[in-house]
């Protein structure tokens, strides 16, 4: 190096590093917040897509176990075509619907029947004869779905896969088409009927959603516009 060439002094390098650290300290929280907001917005949109798919499935009478001409709502596996439509109340499956009414992304679900996408986990429940929610597992159905109640009742919850990292709020919807949300600091959806107005059994999915009031899980649920 000639005597005319100059490099950065140690102090100059330290100043540059300090500036970069300050910028990162400001930017990273904003980026994380933006990601959480994007995931939550996507979760709400997905629940509304599920609601639309349920309406199509029920209206077309793809599943009508009691042959009364009124269709029933379905599980993710039926709506997405990963399994055939129920042909009896215990969960035996028949023909896969074609075309499907829900994205193929809902064909890959976990052992508990949940589906994860965009930082959120989704679960769907149909009613048993006593109103308790019936879900799915990787191998079959939990409980016996009541053919009459399933003509009018279903619900789905969306909760962050990693609380405060992929999302903070828990979302819920049912046949009403409304979406409600809570943030109780846990990011959990503890029971099928958690988002219904307090007073009923925690696992019953019939009744009114908790919108602007306390749910059966003790949390305050608010309407999502």
C-alpha cells in the first residue's frame, strides 16, 4: 500500500457497526410485527374461505346421511378431497368429491386433524348428537357426527403455530360466517366450544358465538371486521 492510500480507522469502523446495530434494533421489531400482522390477516382470510367452502359443500348435498335432501357440513378432508365423503355417521368414507371446494393445502394434516399454513394451525369440528364437537385424526374421525345437527352446525378455529412468533391472536368462525378473535397471552384454543358464550359445556359447539363478550374459556372474544 502506498503512503497516499488510506483505510478506515478503528474508530470509524466502530461507528459504522454501531449505526448498523441501531438500524437493526429499529427495523427487526417492525419486520416481526409486519410478519405477525400478515399471518393474522391470512388466517382470517383462510377462515372465510373455509366458510365459503362449507356453504358450497352443504348446499350441494355432497353428504346427506339421513337422505332428507338437506346436505351436511364437512371435515377438511372431505372439502379438500384428501378423503372421500362420509357414508355413515361413524366416519366410513366413500367417493372423493370432484371438483373440490377447498384448497389442496388442507389435504396435509397432522395426527390430531389440524392443518398448518402461514404460521397458523386450523382445526374443524362437526357436532355429535349431544352437541359436543367431533374432530378428525390422521386415521379417522373422533366421535359420531349427528346427521341432523351437521346440517346446521360446524365450527373452525385458527391459532398461532408459535405464539408471539407466528401470531398472537386466536380466531374462530362457524356457520354464522362471523369471525371472532382473542389474545389471552397463550395463543391456545383449549376446547371445541371455547369461543361460545360462557355457560355451556366447554366442548359443545352449538349455541351462540362469543362476540364482544366472555367465552367458555374465560377470555374476551371480539368481532373481526
